[in-house]
């Protein structure tokens, strides 16, 4: 996904490997909650995963896909 397409509130799919390495019971779908860019570095995108527990993963825009 291109960075210009990412916005807060967008429903996305994160890479399955990012979820299952740490949270094997989670599905790889969620909502973008923050786009953080520090001193011109590649922005980090925080995604709140679906489910009962509030699980946040940090991704790059290139790792995301539309739900």
C-alpha cells in the first residue's frame, strides 16, 4: 500500500507473520490508529487489531494491504 493512501481510521490487513509471531490467536485485520513520522524517517503506522484485547502492531506502509 502507498503511504499516501494510508489514513487514520482505514481498515487494513497486516502481514500474517507479524501477527502470528506474537499473537497467534489474532486475525490480521484492524484499523489504523496513528501514523508517526519522526525526523523524516519512514513513517511507522500503528494498527489496532480486531478482537477483545486491545492489541497494537507497528507496520510500514508497504506491509499493509486493504481489508
